[in-house]
C-alpha cells in the first residue's frame, strides 16, 4: 500500500487539476458555442503539458491512477457497454451504480463522497452521440443500494434535505436543480431549431448567440423548453433582459422609446433602433417550436410597464 501512495499526486495538486478541467470545459463550450463534447475532445485535456483524459476509453468511470478520488463518471446510452442501472431520479438527482465487485473504482468513488470532492458527470443520450457535461457535482454514497447519488454544488436539498424545507423553498430547490441539469440541453435545442441564428437580427455566429429564456429561469415556470426560448445575439439578449427591447405576442420587436430618441452611432442605429417594428427575422421551421405567445405576452407587459 505504501508503494502506491508514494506515486499519488498531493491532494492540493489534484484539486488544481479539477479546477483546471472545469475551466477548460467552460472554455471549450465558449469556443465551440455548444454544451456537448466528443470523446476525442474529452481525451485531449492536458494539465501543464501532461495528458489527463477526462473520460476512460473502456469504463464509465475515470479514476486516474495517481488520484485519490474519482475525476468523472459517465452514463453511456450504449447498453452493451453500460449494463448498470444508472438513472435520472428526477428533481435534479442522478443515481450512478457501483461497478461489479468491491474495491477498485468503487473505493475512489466512495472516497469522493467522504472528502466532498467534486466530480464531472458526463451523459450520453444516444449510442453514437456526444457527451453532455454537468459539473461540479457532489457524491452521496449509498452502499446499501450499491450506488451513489450525484447532485449539484448549489443544490440546497443536498445540504439539508427536502424534508427540512417549507413548501415554497422546496419547490424552488427542485426547480433550480432540474434547471441546472438541463441547461446544456436547452441551449442545444434552441441553437438547433433556430439554425444558430439570432431571431431578432439573423446573425449567424454561434459563439455570439445565447439561448434566452422568455420566462426567466429564476421563476418556477421558467422551464428549459424550446417554446420558452429564443435565440438571441448577445446585444439583443442583454437588451431583452434589461427591458430595452421587447417582443410582443405577434412576434414584433419593440425598442424602448427613450432609446429610440437617442443618437449614439451606428451600433445603436442599426443594431437596435432599426429593429423597432419589425417581425422576428428568424423563427423555427416548425410552428410548434415557435415561442409561446402567452409567455411573450407576460414578458411584454413587463417591458411596456
């Protein structure tokens, strides 16, 4: 046992690598404009010139030999490669099953629970598809079921338990966790149905686009669904969130009257003021995916007020 420990990285360095992995994943999402990753991309991560793949080639758990705890876990959609009973428990929880047998990979996963060490959870939705990343996620061990439960860092239920919350706080905690879990999927849905174009100005550069909520995700009804979303470039997203720009239920763009009266160069003139009174320039090809008119009406009433 002593010989193995001699080759372990110090815990502070392991934590540094985790933080760098989280930062790298966010950076890649910003560069590519998407929230999913290919296996090749996840295998290309390096720390100070040393390759440290974020996924294992043959297993659903990544336990670097020189780490005390698990780095990432993966739920594969390929049932031949993933015979385990991993499952989305709803309300933002994920159950991840132990590997067959005792010790080995399970020991490092249990150690992550003991040390409250964050892990990355990768989810594959179809056998040939890419991987969606959720992080940081924390581990609760449940040896009686030979599984662990994963939950987000800021999930208040994970800290004190649902039973201890009053009904309004419990509903909000559930909503918050579910929203966090599905945000990556929400962006991908919106970018797909809007063909990576801004619905207001038709700009077509994914890295400059956001998946914007009509009903904000801070509200209980702010679900990450395609009809509660708009593809907006960053300037129009900011204008929408600050009520400088509104969209009425008939899909017409309205610009704040004070802003219309201003004179401040071509960006204001062509980027915002010219949009006033125009129909949205980009909507999904299928009408069933268009923005929900009741949600637009509610949000537009706030703009008018």
